[in-house]
C-alpha cells in the first residue's frame, strides 16, 4: 500500500469518526421537540363584561387568533360564562390556555403566566408546558418590539359612545369586516355599525336573556339555518348578520317606497321578526293602507296592541305591542346619523 492510499484511508476514518461523534449530539427523531399543532383557550375576564368598559375580551380574542395564525396552530377559543372559572379545566388538560385579568401575582398552583398584555390580561398555561409558554412570551415580545398591534390597540381599549365621540376615520375594531359584508348587501357600512352598536356595543361576548349571541346578536338556531356556527367569532357573526339583513332587504324591496324605507322595514324585522312585521303589513292592507313607508306601520300599531286583534284571522301572532321595535329602529337611525358625523 502506497503512501497516497494510506492517507486516503486515514481521511475516510477521520470523517466517519467525526460523523459518529456529531450524531451523539443530534437528537433522534423520537427525541426531537414535537411542534404543537393546536390549542384550546378560554377567556375568563368577567371584569370586562360590563358594556361600559373597553373591549378587553375582543382584544384578547383577536390576539389569540393572531398567535395561532403566526404559529400555524389550529385554535379553539371559548368564552367563560360570567361567574365561572376554568382554572380546573386548565389543570386537567381540558384546555391549554386560560386568559385572565392582569394581576401581579398568580394564585393557581401548577400554572404559570405569560408577560402581561397591555396591563389588562395574562395568558396562563400549565407549569409543565414550558415550551408553550416560551413560544407565547417570545411572540408577545416580538409584538411589543414591532408595535404590531398599536394601530388597532386603541380601538379596543379606548372608551367612547357614538353620541360624544370626536370625528375620526374609524368607528370600531371591526370596521374592515363590517365594510366588506355591508358592501355585499348594498348597505352603508355605518348603518350596519349602528345596528351592531345597538345590539352588542361591539362586545363579542354579549348574550341576551333569550340567548342571542355575538356582535350582531343572532339566535344560534337562526344562524345554523343559514350555515353559521361559532357566533363569538367577529367575522362569522358579522357575515351571518349581513346575510340575514340581505334576506330581509330582499323581502321588502318591492314594497318599500325607497332605500331609506327599505332599511327601516329590514331593521324592524331584524328586531321583531318577519312574522310580526308580516302581521302589521297585512293588517294595514285590511285598513286600506298600502304600507310603503315605515310610518304607515307605526300608524296602525295602537290597534295591533288591542285585544280585539286576536279576532283577526290575518294576524297570526296575536297582539304586538311594538314600542320596543319602534324604539329600536329610531335608535339605530340616530346612531347612524352620529356615525355619519364621526366618519363623513
């Protein structure tokens, strides 16, 4: 064997030895960190459920959605009912993340918290989920460094009402969604924003005594018939509400005198239901009135409240007080006027 051959053999053995040594420090596939594919979160922030306060729950919902999207994780986000706690669910693994109002000290044994989020909330995970918490804190730090959410932060955290607000170029954190879906049915987006303010004050967690849910306060059964679930999601709620408004607009399009009157009929039906408005329309026609104007309906409401209406076969749903619906239409239109001043 010549010198050249011996040198080649030495080099080959050295390379093999180097590869072997390096392999000792490379984890096997079974030892590699498995990337989390999904998480389930619950938002428990009863202190922010008062509609006079900022939209803290919506802000955290938006942040959770952004985190899931950036980390390429599937997400499930629940809102904890008032007065209930999901701390036990976190510790048992039923949920992976719990959003709580910000506090300097955490009193959940076996859990650890993220850095505070705008001094309003913290995200809490199980103590053993160190990697998950590291991902959360790293993401939050990046958001702070880049001031990523600064343009929308005030839209969630400032307090205002449509009656006292100064002129500006936005109404709510959900303007972009409202504009898209209002445009799809030919409505002024500010009118839809006025309806949402009347329904929920822009609180995604709003639930009525009857069970109407989300920004546009749709009954879950009504939403399901149109193909929508998860009404807590702002995009789904606004899409579903716009679809319902579009259907109501189509119902009264050939009857209403003009666009303004069409919107009044649609708003009334959104509040009272099409059955009640149908009864009013049929009764007005019995009285010789072709109700092309909302005022035509208002004119016959006193008779719709009288017990004698029960004898009328065309009035299927019986007595209709109507004051709530009349007030509802007037209030939405008044807020709309305010919004036109705020966002000309």
